[in-house]
């Protein structure tokens, strides 16, 4: 299932490479590492599909594709729990 930003959530990558999410509902901000920024960019490039995004990053980072996928699954789950992203059915 593709992952999409939750309604009212915006994101941006800062000049220093960090990923920031802002929520319209309460104005809360969330800051993520540069690695998370790369994962977010890969997700957006692959229309929210974790599998192809993880494969691309694994190739770029010379990491095991299965481990990269697991890391992305965990991170996306954390974003989902924080109410920042949702699965699109």
C-alpha cells in the first residue's frame, strides 16, 4: 500500500538535510534525521511505495535490501503512529 502524508501534514527538507513535518491541526513539528530525509525523498519518488524506495536506497547505500526495507517499515510505522502518514487503500 502506498504511504501518503496525513491530511494537513506538510513536509520539507531543511538546508542542513533534516526532514521536518508540520501539522496544520495543532502546529506541532517533528524533526527527523538526514537518513529519514533520504527515505522520505525515495518514498515520494516512488509514489509512496516502500518496496521500490527501499530497493533504490539499498543500491545507493550498498546495504542489504532486506535490512533497508525493514528499517523503512519501522520508520514508516513510527510516522503512522505519530499521525503523520497514512496508508492509501
